[in-house]
């Protein structure tokens, strides 16, 4: 397992987005994705309702819930596995992905038999929100080890040392 010193590593205080003194950028990103899913949900719900009535509305709502749960579960799996080892992280990401795909498939198989389910708005909402939210979030993610996770706000200039001492 990789070891880092508290001065430059991920060891930080117990704040929002952190668990047991360790920064959890994956959880911050997943929460931000889920929050953005809530922001775009009125658009998808309206399109589903206008195009397919109440069945479209319900189907779009199920798809939006699946997208948010998928992102949050993925982050939870990573957060848990990263504490164990890198090999556990790699395995958890791979098998967690397969398990989350299985969960989404199971949900679809259960709800598709209901008379209220409309496949087209469900599929459109599921695909567009998954890809659209990831593209949208990519503009907000910091690709820096100094600021893992979400980029700091433009007005708040924080040095990496200050970031890790919080």
C-alpha cells in the first residue's frame, strides 16, 4: 500500500467529504453528480410527461434515480476499497462496475413488466444523464494531486499546504 506523509498526503481533518481523517474526493464528485442530476431532472421529467404521459414521467424518474444511485454506489465502493489496498481497489472497481450493471439490469427487468413503464423515455434519460453528467462534471474535476476531487472555487486561492491542513 502506498504511504504518504501527513504534510503532502491525503491525511486531513474530519470535514465534509472526508471519512476518518482521509480525504474522499470520489465521494465529493459523486455527491456533486447526484446534485446535478437533481438540477436536470425537471427537464427529463417534463419531456417524459409531454411525450409519453404519466408512464414517461415515471420511467424518467426511475432512470434518474438509477443514475444517481449508480454514481453514489460507485463512490462508496471506491471509498471502502481504497482503505484496504490498491489490489482491493482494482478488484472492487471492476466487480463493483459489474455488480452495478447487474443492479440496473435487475431494476429494468422488474419494472418493465409494469403497465406504467415506457422504454424510450427511460433509455433516453438513462443514457443522456449518465453521459451528460459525466461530461458536465469533467469541467469541475481537478486533475491535480494538490487539489484532488472538485476544483477550488475561482475566488478562493488556496495553496496545496492550506488545502491539506484543513
